C-alpha cells in the first residue's frame, strides 16, 4: 500500500521545492495550475463521484471572491477571517440552490446551474457595494513581488493538499459510497434507503466550500475582480475538460489533467493561437474514445502506452473492416 503513495509524495516534494528552483513568471504559472487542480478536484466531488454536471459551479468561485472583496473593503476584515466567511457563504449558496435544483437530473440540472451563475453575475453587476460592472479592488498583500508570489503559491499548494486529502477520504467512506451509488443508479439508491437529495446537497456543499475558498484566494492574489472574470462559465468548461482528461471520479485524475492542460496552454496555445482549439479537441476525442476513464487509467489499470497504441490501431482496423462489410452488403 505504501508503494501507492511514493509518486504523490515525490511530486509533492517537487512542488514544495519549486519556488526555490524557479522565479517570477514560472511561480505564477504554477500557482495558476495549482488553482485549476483545486477547482477541478472540487468539481470532481459533484460531477465525478455523484454523476451530476454543475456547469454553474463558478457561482461559488464568484461568491467567495466577492465575499472576500466586500469584507476586506467595507468591513476592514483581515484576510484569514474573510476567508472563513467566503467558504461559509459559498456553502450557504449551495444549500439554497441545491434544495431547489438537486431534484432535477441530467441536462435540466446542468442548464439550471448555468442559469443560476448568470443570474448571480447580473445581480452582482448591479450592486453598488460590489463596484458594479467596473469591478472592485482589494487591499494588496504587503511585501515585495517575490514574497507575494511565494505566499500565494504555497497557499494554493496547501489548499490542494487539503482538497486531495478530502477526496481521498471521500472515496473510502460512507458518503463516498453513497455518492457512487447515486452515480450508478439513483432510483436503485433511493430504493436502498439512501436519501439521495440530502447526499447530493452535502456533496455540492463540499464542492462549493473548496471552490469558494479558491475564489477568495484568487481575489486577494489579483487584488482586482469583476463579474465577468469570476463568474465566467467557460472556466467551468475548462474544469470539466481537466477532470475528464485526468480521470473523473478519481483522486489524482484532476491534478494530472490540470498539469496537462496548463502545460499545453503554455507550450502550444500561446505559440499557435489558431491551432490551440484543434489541439484541445483532438486530445478530448482521443481520451473519450480510447481512455474513457482518463489518463490515470494507464496507471490504475496497468496499461502501457504501447498497449494503448495497439488498442487504438486494432479499433481503427476493426472499424475500417466493418465499413467495407457495409459497403459490400449494400452492393
């Protein structure tokens, strides 16, 4: 069992040492990557374990960000205390909307959550205390650029460790088993005596907690937020892509997916502006067709890259033969 944790421990050690090895831009890039690791892992609690697609999960990110901004600006609240309130406010929003919408299923739930995110964004845009559409500025962290970058890097890393530990524990306790039962067959779970609505609200609240805290840290990190940036639904789409590429319903899949996507963003997308969507689309197609459980399945299922390529070639040949047979039978 200890062998299973060797690679994660080594990876964590490298992340801890990273600010000592790189500076400036690379520290900010790694911080941004860690942020998407946390966001995708938070989404994974609801989408990966429960099987529900909350495309409006950015409502919690924006809630946490604006709670932090309003409390620090208008109540002169310190960062740590405001962070607690940001997480609590996100949970409250999840409970309210979860009670209303978590009886919906499939595309209806996805559309309802998307509508919620857009509705909250418009409300925030028209509030005076949030700065309206012009956004709001937060107090900056005292210290030089090196200290600020390092502080937020380790803060995101600590948040990632907490959410990974939570997801790992979730995958092995009663709550996690109940969520997996809901994902497999919600009607059967109801028959077995599982209060599916209650468990779904708990799962969404946990997802909201980590997403909202991440939004609060993001707001303090950038010192400026506006409704368009912190309620951007396309960020949720990116979280789904990260989760699916890495492996939905797994502990380390979203982390693998986040580092792959962010690496591609830096090495490919920034240099080939008009090709990046094609590259992303190709990767998604390959993963969905040949690795439906994500890239982490190469490790968990004992697959090798060679066996994967052989399987891809066999499937392509089989499909080609079937198409020839159909053409022959048509004649």
